[in-house]
């Protein structure tokens, strides 16, 4: 009997062995939400180590739980048709907005099909498409946005208007143009960490814990509009990564926006409202960890989070 029990516990321990260290995430100051996706399909995924539980609801059916993940030993397996959400009214302290707002979003993911898979997470509702100013965008970690020089790159977005980006003279772009863009492509078919910070001035994008710096090439990056080249700090360019934004995060106000905007953004994981659809650019892949902070973490802190995920072990 003792031998049988010993074998059982040994097998159980082996199965539950984790690659990463969730405590590192939980002990990092200003943590708002942290999901490890250990719950089985059909269950809400709850934040751990935070004052608010922020339960993520499944959309379009139960989302499969797969063995293998950095913090719980499991991951959520998204198929490009399903995603998670928290309705706007229930977002609580995830509803990060305002002139001086800061945010960090950190994800441990294994992305498949970058052509379709464009969305990690955030509060980001774009509306119907080009020249539609009714959006209620706030913040989002996105991928592969070629319009302004981000093909296959990591492209975290911040919006102060909710709708399309406005130049200093009040004229409008057809899209939200405010995003950083990495030099490297987002890894496909392998575990990695993807993240960004916004310190109320600059957006910074990180791949595998590193700020993937990139300077602006106005012509090549399709950013030769004066908005990009002359409306940055001291009349200079805004850069690419870091990218200067500096106007805060959109805050939905029913008194101001009920007649001109679509419904305020929900918090979503794996999909967003884009060109009138929630799933047209929904992500295929595995989500093993997702954390949101209400301040901009430092470069050293971002590397520490990446190391805590130990994606090298996951990729063996």
C-alpha cells in the first residue's frame, strides 16, 4: 500500500510541477489582476493575489484547458472563435483611464497564426472600421498592425480619444495611430512573454523581457505625417519603441459620450471589437499567464517577470 501511495504522490507532484514562479508576479507592487488559467473549461478564470477577483467569463462556449503552463501547470487553449471577457460595469480597477493613468500588461503566451491572431488583452472597442470615431478604446496589447509600420510586430496601443487619433489641429486619422512597434516579430509556435508599459507619456513594448528598441523611419514605417514627425517632445518625432503618446487614456463618460460613442469597452482576452466583429482578429494559441498593473513597471521589473515565467522550460 505504501508503495502504491508513494507512486501516486510522486506522479501527482510530477504532473503538477510548474515551470514558473507565480509569487514573483503577486509580490510585484501595483498588481491589479493576475490570471494563471488553471481552472477547467466551463469555469470562470479568477485573478489571484489581488484585492478584486476579476472572474473572466468564457464567450462562445467552454474554452479548453490544456496541460502545460508557467504558473498553474495549465493554459487556456484559444481557437480563434472563443475569448474571455469581463463586462465594463464589472471591470473595477481594471478600468484604467484618465489623463495621468499608467498601465502595464504582461502575458505568457504561445501564439499560432499571427496573420489572424492580433489580440492579447485590454479594454479596446474599435467600432466598425476606418473613419469610425465612435470607438471606446482605452489600452490594449495587440499584434501585427501594418497600417503604421507594425507588420508582425508587437504593437501596444493607447487611446486618449476612444475613437480615431486626432492631430493637434483637430484633423483626424482614419484609425487609432497611437502605438509602439517592436523591431522583432512576435514569436510563433513557441512560448514567450509579451508586454507593454505606459507611464502616461511613453508606450514601451517588450518581447521576452526586453525593451525591443526601434527608431522611427518615417517613410518605411508609413509615419511621415507631421503628427508622427513633429508632434513629439520638443517638436521632434514620437519614435517607434518607445513611442510618445502623452495624452492619457480615454475615460468613458455617459454624459459626454452616450450619443456619440458605442458602449464602453469590456475587458477582453484573446479578442476585441474590430471592424464590427469580436472574432475577426481573435487569437489562436495558449494563454498561460496574464497580469495587469496600474503603473508602468521598470525595465528591470519587466525582465524579472519574464524570468519568473521560465518560458525556456515550457519550450523544451
